[in-house]
C-alpha cells in the first residue's frame, strides 16, 4: 500500500499549470507530445457523492450535481483564481493542486462534507493522494491545458495514476489515511461566492441529451490515444459536428423563476442557516434572476454587468464556456442527438467493446442540467453540464458493470 506522508511545498512547481501553453482544439488532445508530467509535489483531490443513485431515484440529481460542483468554486476562491486543473464528473470533482494550498483544501473538503450532509442529506466523500507517491508505485500522470474560451481553460488528463488515486480514496477502511478525518479542525470556512444554479433544465434541440463515458482498454497511453482519435472521428460522423452536438443553445437557456433552484443556491450560500438570513439570500438571488431575465428578453444594453459582461450576453458565454466534453483518461461527453444517431454511435461503441478495446456507459435524457461557477476576482467562469435524471452518475454505473463483467 502507498504510504501517505507529510511534505513541504516546492515553490518553483506551484505555478506549473498556470504557465502551460494552451491547446486551441479538442482534437489536439490525441497528440502525446502536447502533455506535460505533473510534478511530484502536486496532489490528486477527488470528491464523489456516495450512493448517488438513491438521490437520483428520489428526483434529486440536481442536488448531486451541486454537491459535485461546489468544491471547484470554493477552491477557486481560496486560490484567488480559477486557472487550475479541475474536472466535473456529475456526482463529484477531480482536482490537481500543489502542496502549498493543501491546508486550506483540507479545511474546504471537511466543511463541504458536513454542509452537503446537513443541507442536502448526501454523503460526500473527499480525499487527497500525492502524485509523487503514485509515481513511485509505477503510476503515470500527465496533463495539458485546452483553451475553451477567453475565461475558461480545461485540464486534459492522461495516465493510470487517477484510477489508483480513486481506488485509494474510495477504500472503505475507517482509518483510510487519504480521507479527511472526522477529527479535523478547519481553520477556514469555504467561500462559495460565484456559485450559481438558477437556470431551468435545458431541453435538447435534437430530442435527446445523452451523457457518455468511454474508457479505453488498451495496454498503454499511446494506444489509448490512438483509439480515442477513432472514437472522436466517429462522434463527428455519427452524431454531428460541434455545433450540432452541443447540448446548450442560447435560446433554450432560461432563468428558473419558479424558485426551485433559487432555494438550492440560497442554501449553499447561507451555510445551512435558516430564517431571515436564508430569506434574504433567496430574495437577492430572485431579484438578480428577474433582472437577468429582463435583460435577456429586452436585450437591455444598460444596467449591471457580470464578470464584465452585459447581462444580455450571459447565455452566449454559458454556451462557449461549458464543459460538455472532457478527457481524464476517460472520454466524458454530454451530447445533443436524436435517437437514431445515438443508436448508431452505441452500436459503434458496442462493437469495440465486444472486441475488448473499450468500455462505455451512457444515460439518455431529454434535457441538460447546468451549474455555474464564476470567479469574480479573475473573471474566469465555467458552466458544468450534465444530462438530467442521472447523467454521468448512471452512465458510470453501466461502465463499471462492463468492466466487472470483463473480469469474470
């Protein structure tokens, strides 16, 4: 077993990611020379909602998405920027961070775990594994940076270290050294400023919104990326070009004036406090929502701005700066399609699965969920996207069933 040890930060690597060159196209991720080795004094942080299927069955998948996404917002506020590696997985988050910020990150993980339990009735697991320790056990972790928009860079990860980190963190041992202990005494509270979830579910413009997870089953990273190219080519051929498959369309993004999601956002920002404090948060969010709705409907050119943007332009930014497609050793996509193109793509995937080349999971819905993070200090933003009613969480279950069946 890998042993967790205390380390001191090395200052010359803490800005490793910040100054990486950014790729301009998703197709560039298949080129091995675009990747950089993650430094030893960085760490893999993984959170996930335990037994998220229970929440899904009760119609609370939006709560799962919120629990999965808020860690990135709190860490961004801790660091004063959002230009660091993080990937949203529906019911959790994967982040890469240097030793220099670990003390605050541990406080955040502990406090969010308690907040999610008290406010949403969910169990959020969170742990930290050092990259250097994984390397010494023979594992590999590389990444590159992809420019999605002017205000959002997406991390692309490859290597087998993530799978090992996940297995270490999800070890059910009550003395698991990678999990933040119940006895931890946080010195800071998480700051969720910039987190929003005030948008209605977004109906598909093609009939279906599908979450796909595809995991290559080759013996090395180079073979994985060759197969990834084949899969991405067939996405274009069978499902459509980027504009066609994008699950968000400006005209279909609407503010949730019913208050259903306003209340969830207010709960996050009020730290579980009820009464007048929660009411005032709710009122503020509702006024902001009405203002945004007015600006969108009237193309209002005046009034307040969000991250330097006119309110009427918000939806355009949300489409551009969304994370509907990503890669962390598995290809994750939320795709708009029709049933025929979806079936064609699934047949393609199943043929490769039957050949032992990959595993896949998927979940079909008719709409997308969007949870937003806007960092006010750096004007960076990302809009986390998943398909409704189970999304990545249910797709992951299908994926794991295939992997398990292959080992029997």
